C-alpha cells in the first residue's frame, strides 16, 4: 500500500513540474531571437552590469 501511494506522489510531483506559469506563457509570445536582434540594433555599446537585457525585461514584465 505504501509503495502505491509513494508512486502516486512521485507521479503527482512530475505532473506539477510540467505546468507553465502565466509569466512564462506571456514571455513565450515574444520571440527571443527578435528581442536579441532589436537589442543589437538599439544597443548603446555598453555592456550590462549585472542583468542581461533579457533578464531586465523579464523583471520589468513581472
């Protein structure tokens, strides 16, 4: 009986791991290669200090 409940618990954990958050669903609408192309086009030439431009965009979107 314990083995069956343990297997069900493991399966439930795997099911939860495959759900996307709303934020990831929204970000999936923005093609990453287009973002990087626009980043290169409009770059000031300075390297970001801590966050990449994509990370900063994700933080702002959040």
